[in-house]
C-alpha cells in the first residue's frame, strides 16, 4: 500500500511541475505590437522581391504591392514614434508580456493546493484505497492452481462418463454428469447429458428444461430452434415452467418478433407467484417491448404469494457443481450413494448461504437444486430468501 502512495505522490509532483514551471519561468523582454508589425511587413517586402525573381509577379504588380506595404509601414511607424507620446504607458498593447509576479504566485499556490486535493477526492470516489495488493507472483500461482483444478475436474468428468458407458441406464449418473459439465462450462455436452436423463426419466419436464437451457448457454444466449422445440415440449407437460416462457420469449425477441415475445412474457407473469424473483426483470422486458411496439404496457397480476411456486426461473448457472472429491467418489458409487452425495452437495450450499445470506444467485441455485430433489418446501423457502434481496 505504501508503494501506491509513493507513486501517487510522485505523479502529483510531476503534474504540479508541468503546470507551475511555465508560470514561474521569466520571459524575455516584451515586444510592442508596432515593432512586430514592422517585422512582418519587412518579410513581405522580401517575399515580393523573390516572387519578382521567380516570374510570379511583373514589375507593375511588384511596384503596387511594395507601395501598399510601405504605406502600411509608414502608418505603423507614425503610430509608434510620432503620435504616441508614452509608448510604455500602462495598457499599451505588447506581445509576449508576462502577468505580474503576484498573479503568478497566486496561481501557483492555488494549483499546489487544488491539484492534490482534487486528485484525492476523485480517487476516494472512484478508486479502491482499501483494496489489498495483488502481487504478480501470487496471481500467477492462483491462475496455475485454477488451471490445475480445471484439468482435474475434466479428468474426473471423463471417468464418470466412462462409468456411464458401462452403466448407461443410471439416471442419477447422467444428472450428475450434466451438472459437472455445466460447472466447467461444457454446455453442449451438458445438454446431451440432461437429454439422456430426460429419456431415462420418461420425459421429466425439469430435465428437458435444463437440457434446453444448456443449449442456450452453449450458444452464448442465442435461443436456437432446437431449444425452442424442447421448451415447447416442456410447456406441454408443465404449463407453469418459467424458464420455458422466458427463453421462448427471448427467442422471439431475437428474431424481431416483439409482439410474440410480449405475449409470452405476459403469460409468464400471470403464472408466476407475486414474490417470484424473476418478475422484476420480466416486467422490465415487457415494458421495453411495449415501448418499442408503441403500445401501453399491459396491467398484469401475478399469482398470490401463497400459490405453489412453479419450476425455477432461468439462471446463469446451474445447480451447485461437484468438487474434485465428489467426482472421484461418484465414479465408484452406486445409484443410491450418488443420490446421497448430491443431497450432501445441496446441504453444503445451504450452509454457505447461511454464512453469506446476501448471495441472491446462490439462493436461486439452491431453490433449483431443491426442486430437482423434489423438496418443494425448502425450494419455496429459498425462493423467498432470494426475493427479499435487491
């Protein structure tokens, strides 16, 4: 931290020097305006002679130009010598004259005070004076550690995938693989894993919805026709799934069909509980779409707060991902043991949120995880926690 303040002090001194030195420097004697004009006219006479030699002017043109310039020189000479009884009087126009010393001193003192104070105020508002140092060596070590963990996680994912080749009918295994792949942002493969889980579960809406969401994330938020088709299949099974409404509407908006997007998002509001955490964003999207279409935003009433909550809202991250140790254990577990491990992961996330209750995204992930496990009461409680946060 001391190094930072030394650098700040050095930069401040340098800035002050750049501002103060020109003010403190003594300038040469001042030049009167008339003297300056005479110098310019002499240069113009020389330029006329050069133009005459190059053939740019003939004798008549050169003579006329000289006469005009000489007339101006006489006028200036009369003003500076014959007609001005006090050429050094105050107020006489001079070029290159310096302000008086008192003005310079006041300006220098003001800069010396205001520049450092302004810099400190600006840094206090925009900077982070309490931010700890981040030495390059420690940052490189953290990056290397993260890369090592990512490599280990990829290895564990590969081992779990190999186990599923030997036991391809393990629903819990495919769900765990999908979550693990989402954790390391291999969304396309995660979509395939959740698709397999949906097949094994007989078309469970939650797995289908997650599969489609992974397809969207694999396309950096672009809602493909394949994802829309799956979301529509989800709504055929569960007409209150908020993710499906959200992404179908987003897909229509991306295609330029704002009217279709508006209709879908309006439907989402009507099937959502009043305290649903995704409602503010949806209402904002509805307002923007209505403004773009030139219509008044519809007056909507969501379900009462006591209504059963639908499936989890769209999220930027999946359920809590497994650790390296979780993956190693999962590769050797039975189906029942894997289910127990998943419950343990959810419990650990719940404990973290008790320690950090202001993590809104964490509460949303916990709600989603509880719904996957079928624990509706705890999912509702997690949703309420998220809704209470800004």
